[in-house]
C-alpha cells in the first residue's frame, strides 16, 4: 500500500520483527479487552508525541516484553485502514536484545517459522509483512557474459546448495532465444532447491518458462498500468518517484541503485548511503541496495533501511 496517505487521523505505531538466528520470529496475541482481541501480530505499540519510531520501539519492547533492544534495523512501513482507525506500522527488524523475555501485559507469545504459521488468526495488516519477510537478504544477478555459461551454471549449482534463494537472470548480450534456452537450463535447479528465478524485463518469458517472477525496468514502471501476473514482481528504481511508482503498481520488492561507484561505470553519479536511506525510508516494500557492493556491505545496507543487498560479480 502506498505511503502517500495523509497523516491526518493516522495512528503511528512502532512494530518489531524479533528474529532469532534460526530464522524464527515472534508473534504476540492481543489480550482480552483490546480491539481485535485474540488476533496475532508483531509486538510493538503507539508512538507517543515527540518520540521517534526507534525510541518508541525501544520503550514498547521494554514495557511489553521486558527486554532491552541492542540492534534494530529500519525495514518497511505499511499503512492499513481498519474499520476503527488507520494505522501506519513502522517496522524494524530486531536481531539482538538483552533480558529474559516475558509478557508484562498478560498476552501470549509464539515463535514462528515461514512458510508455516501455526497460530491464527493473524491481523490482516501483517499478511504482506509476512510475505516480505520470506524474501532472502541476498539477491544475486547472473553474470554469464563474464563467466561463460558452463562456469556460471557450476557456480549457480554450488550457490543454490549453500542456500542462495533469489537470482535475477539479466544478460543483455543474449538474444531472446538464447535467454530462453538458458532459463530452461536453470529452472530445474531452482525447483530442486525451492529457489526463485527472476527474469529481467521480459514478462512473457518469465511466464513461459515458469520463472518465479520478473524484474521490471524503470521504463516498464512508467508504461505498465497493472502488475504483471507473476508470483514475484520486482522493480529497478533510481529515485523516490520510481520507488513510489513501484509501490503503486503493487510490486513486491525493489532494487535501488547505484549506491556506490561500480566497476562498469567508474566516475558515474551514485546515491551514497545517506541518499539511499532517504529514498528507502518509509517504503512499503522491501528495498535491496545495488551498485558497487560486496558481502561485507550487508550490515551497512541494513542500517540504512535496506532489506538486503543485490550483487552481480561479487555474488559469484
């Protein structure tokens, strides 16, 4: 949902996705006497006047769970209209905390794993958040042009075995027939490892080969009037306006680039981390950082509001 909704009458909330190393995350059940009692949600609470979302998060988790947050990364922001009010949920991914967790307000808690959520009902506002949470933090982009097809496919097999789950097929030097042939060679590997292959730009090809989705170009964002019929729809963005358009179109996630200088375009303008953070702030969909990055930049990406990083040469 777009974040262009006016702030008037919107209840601002800080919400936490508390994550353990095994990938599980915490859901809380709303206690009796509250609106939507019995429903499950991510813990958090209202942002008080004068508070930043981050400060509200620290206070709420201490009051609600008895923990002191050590590490919290800004993530996505969702606006949801309930019958009784409209809320803006400012989500953080919380990965480190101190203290023994126990409910201070008498509510129940449950650690959950995707894709199988064992508690219900879950508040409607959290459905797209759970979907976003299923995305891996690393998004690899193919590099057949430099590696050669055989070497690339070998690298792909190895990476999928090690846990890579999201790859974009982007080979501008290949014609459509060659790209189709390569995609068909790749698809059995993705099915075997329950991973997603995203095809760059070519919606029909993605549908034809049964790929996991499509990566829309900036031009397609302008031209398309509705979201393509694919499982995952991503967008390549370079500005605030393009990211907003990706949200409006119903894209599931976005690439925002270039963050740093790249090998292919030395000396070209780039966003830098502060500009990246300013554009990504408040996005309703996960944003991957792309451009001049390596695996070592993951922490910087999280600190500046990214869901993760996208890598081309460094991925292989």
